[in-house]
C-alpha cells in the first residue's frame, strides 16, 4: 500500500503554489536555467513564466531572477525568498510524510 500526498500552499482561498510549481522552481535552482527546467518537465517556456509570474504576483515578491549572459548565455536563479518558499514547502511535505509513516507504522503494529 502507498499513500501519496499533494501539498498546495494557499493564501486565504487563493491557490499560490503546488507540486508543479515546486518542481519548476527546484529545477531552476538546480540547473540555473528556465529552459532546461522546462525541457525536463516537458512544459513550454511560456507556461513556466506564467507559473513563476503567478506566484510572484500573488505573494508580492520576486522568486526567480534572470540574467543575460552574452557568449555563455543567460540564466536564472532563485531569489532568497524563492529559496525560502522551496524550503518551507519541503519542510511541510517532510513533516506530513513523517506523520503518515508514523501513523501507518502504528496501525500495522496493532
């Protein structure tokens, strides 16, 4: 048996962030490139920008910064706030998963 949790962050009733946006931001952080993250996720660059802009607009903060690179091409990186959001999401997901693992372990031992 397997239990799968999908975590969504909301502000009031407004959806801010979910698994797809998390994966996008995580890949941007790892690759330093929005296009590379899009290729790995099999989404368009336009969709990635829409997801990023949506989070930034709803939270009122910048989560990704881009830069031009000349011969070495441009890139992107998460801002400090972007990294904090990723950490918050990962910490919340880990806490939820640990709670579920502990619960299943307890139920099996009964």
